[in-house]
């Protein structure tokens, strides 16, 4: 069986995350794309003055996770892997 795309949802705190990405890459023996996804859950509430206070931490979390995914992909020998940071419920976001 040949895979074209593999979605990997690594735990960014795990020391096993690079091995997970390496394993995904070995399954793509004939070429393909690895996509690494992480989901952050930040409750933003309603769009009012409180939103302004929460927007900056949300952006900081997004860019921090984006950088972490890029580093993780590079360290695992997959610098071309696509990294995506999603916001919301992990099960819902990963499935969609």
C-alpha cells in the first residue's frame, strides 16, 4: 500500500514526537506529504473588550506552536512537512 498524505498529531511535549514524524516519512516511500497538526484550546468568549485582552495570548500561542512544529519537523528530517496550528476542540478540529 502506498500513502500520499499522512496526518500526524504529535504531542509537542513528548520526546517521541520526532520519531513519530520519522515513521510517517518512512511510510511515504514513493513520495508524498506529511502534515503535522497541533490543536490549542483557548476559550475566547464573546467579541467584546475581553476579546482584545485575549487576542494577544492567542496569537502568541499560535506563533509559539508554529515555531515548535517547524523545529520538530526539521529535527526529524522532515523540513518540508506542512505544519498547521488549529484552535478549538482537538477531536473536532483534527477530524475536519
